[in-house]
C-alpha cells in the first residue's frame, strides 16, 4: 500500500510538472509572407518552439518553408524556388505586447528552372541571413511578426541561384497551440 501511494504521488508530481511546462512553453505554427526587395513574393509555413526553462521564453527556434510557388510563381513564368530555413531568435522583452527581436536563419534554396537548357547553372545554394523586427502579441495564442532581413550570402547568378538578393521583408502570423 505504501509503495502504491508513493507511485501515485510521483505520477501526480510528474503530471503537475509536465502541465506547468506545457502552459509556459510555446509551440506555434503559422504562415510566413516574404517579399524580396525588387524581386519575388514568397509564401509558406513556419513552426517555432520556445521553453520557459530556457531563458524564460525569450529564445525561440524553428523551421520555415517558403516558396515562390505560392507567391510570384503562382500562375506565372516566374522562377519556382523553395527555401528551407532553420532559425533561432531572441526577443528582448518578457511579456510586452510589442517586442523587438533578432533572428538568425540558416538553410538552403533550391531553384526549379524547368528546362534542360539551364542544366549547367547552379540550382542550389546555402542561405544565411539575419532579421530585425517587432513581434506583436495582442492576445496570448496569436502572434504577428514584422521584420526586415538581410541575406549574408547572395548571388548574381554566376555561381549559386541568382535570385538571392540582399534585402527582404517578412510578415509572420502564428498561433501557439499550447494555449
């Protein structure tokens, strides 16, 4: 009987701990709209996680997939390209409605030239970029981010994908599914 009570107490404490971590952690999914300065619109999806146990939900990490297929290349002859990015970000204020952040992105881009004429041109290249922006959280599960980004690695088309320009703008809308 004592062993049974001890086991129930341990399970209860584990349940309370998991519940409190889930209530304080954030797992958000959403859409990402990106406009490269003087070039393409690219849209896609984003997932992001932060834990209250690590820097009190100020540090976020995630993944995004954006593509011109859902932007400028939709029903047009624009170049179809896919971006796969991992990111880490840091928000500066704890629970502010308007919160500045910095984000570092790393990943790669794949261009689909759709013609054998371009077989000698590079269709992939690494991506590294940094964003500075504001995160707006009017209510707890909903978050919108607005940022200006700069690609650290760019290309003019002689090597790498020629559509990776230095400046871009982001609008991200996410929903925290743990709230």
